[in-house]
């Protein structure tokens, strides 16, 4: 039986070393962000130096706040017949990564110096307001930054929900992830400047679609360019409209509809302004 070169590692080893899940690595492969370097005779994925370099690039671009779609656009030559990698320069990415690490170290060192000075000079009943504000400022600079938000909706049938949301409401198609048996276990749709993830029901975490619970505890609000035109588009395709376009006292024209999982959606635009 053939053995893998020492420079290649199995998918489980890569997952353990990088902190990524096997599911994530397989999803990256499905959306053509990365390809295994080779496979064993038994069909197990193997990752070599080029694949590891690609994983690093993906991780760095994600840390910079890019969505998966933007990462894919950055890494894959758009419109190339062979879909060859446009390969952002590894050196420049690592230089940017190094700069971010250096900045964090600089902030940590400045905070340490302030604390050392305070511990050494602090006197009882002394007004330390100015010094403590400086410490708080340095601490804030070390706090993790929030890069992006993703709303996750639960459905019994992700594929049916994906088709409904893209066909009836006109959301941009994203991707569907299937398990080895072909069952859809994850979905993504695009909505303007954001995206929604579609999640399977999970008794373990108390996750069920609203129709199973008898009601929803939240609603999705989407800004559109023309509320009436969007309403006509969705209604023509069988949307379950709960109320037609109306001017609301809080300054928006909107209509609402419920999808096949029972999630309530409001499509709106500010009165007298742009969406």
C-alpha cells in the first residue's frame, strides 16, 4: 500500500493542527477554495505544502474581514478558463500578519509599562482617575474586534428553504453543503451587503424552525430599493404575505411575509429616503 510523503498530512491531522473542523475543510474544497494535494489509495485526502499555504491565505483574508465569497474572488482568477489561483503574494500577506502581531505586542507592552508604573507609585487616597483612564484606553485596544455579523436561521429542510428564499424572495444564491450521504447540512444565501446561514434543526441545542414551536421570537428586516416592486415579485411567486406595503409611523414603507419555515421577513425602505 502506498504511503503518503512526510510533507503531506491527512485531513484529520490538518484539522487538529489548525483548529479548523474537518467539515470546514471539506466545505472549503466544495466551494473551490482549496484542493487536497493528493489522496491515498483508500481515498483519504492529503494536504501538502501548497495546500497548507492556501489555508494560511484563507485564514488571513478571513481575519481581515472578507466573506468567503470575497476570499474566493481574491484567490481564484475570475473568468480564467482553468480557474488558476491568482495567489495573493504570500510574503505580503505574512508581512500584514506580522504587522498586526507587532501592533498587538506594542499595545501589550505599553499597558504593562503603565501598570508597572502605577503599582510602584500608587499611594493611598491618591486620585488615579487620569492613570486609570489611560489603562482602560490601552485595554480597549487589546480587546478582540468584531469583524462581521451573520444571521443564522433554522429550518427542517435546508435545501427547500434555500430554494424558497432565492426563488420567492430573490436572495442571491450562496452555497449548499452536503454530508457524505448527500443530505444538505448547511446553506448560505446572499442579502445585499450581508449573508444568512441556514442551519439544521438540533434538539441538542433546542433549535427548531418556528412552525415547530408555534411562533417566532424574532424577525428579519431587509432593505430593498422598491418595496412595492419587491412585494409584487414575491407575491407572484407564491409568498405568504402577512400584510401588503404600508407606510409605518416609524418612518418606513414595508410589507411582511412568512417563509416555509415560519420565519417572518419584513422588506422595507425609509420614507422619503434611499434604502
